[in-house]
C-alpha cells in the first residue's frame, strides 16, 4: 500500500492519520482537523474564542494543524510550553498529559536538569521518556512555544512522516543524531 498523495487528498489523509495516532479512540480530534481543512471559514467561526488567543481571526494554510494542536490540548493529549518556561511548569504540564507513560520517567531526573533552558530541559525529558519506551514530540506551529505530545517511541517515525506529508513539521525530543 502506498502512502497518501495528492490524488487521494493526501494532506487531509495525513492530518487525520496524525490525529488518530496522537488521539487513539478519540475521533473528535480528527473531526476537528477535518472541519478546519474542509471548511476553514466555518472552523474559524465555530472556534473564534479559542483562535483569538492565538491571534487568528481568519483562515490560513496552517489552520488544520492549529486545530490539531488545540484539539489535542483540550483533551490533555498535548501540553504547550513557552520558550522560557521553567522546569517545574514543564514537569507539571507533562504530568497532566493523558498520554504520559505508565512508568514515571520523573524518577530518572537529577537536580541539575532543573536548571536547563526550556529547550534543553524538554530534550532531557524526551531522553527520559525514551528510556521507558515512550516519546515526546513537538508539533511545530512556527511560534515561540513548544506544543508537546506523547506517544509510543516506536511510532515516532510514522508521526514525523505523516506530518511532513501534510506539509507540517513534528520532531522527537531527546533523540541524538543517528538514533
């Protein structure tokens, strides 16, 4: 079976596959993404209050990706961190994720990691998640924040590929080159 392509509505197919991967058993996430992709004006009207917080008041090419991020966040499947967030806020946000691993990676942290920059601390979190078979990924919204979601480590390449097929970027945290 070949991957999604332009002839089969590849962007929407890839977006809904990302939604299903990050929100298994929660079809409303994919439905919101589909709504934003197929009826962007209607989506902007329906979610005007939510989008206002992002400074969005009209459709734009990345609207369906933003819809994905917001739908995941609403269901506690994604946490969004400012570029200058402190370690305690990041821990709190990650601990609130419904997709966090059953083995708690926080026991693997040392005190020195708490003093890292936001980016470096998130990278450390990603390394610790991988140690327990999970992964943290960033869904890039071309902003100064980190929308972070969790999933099984074995599904990261699929997620990155699907995001790219849809025209967006996602990448794992805590992965060194060659891993």
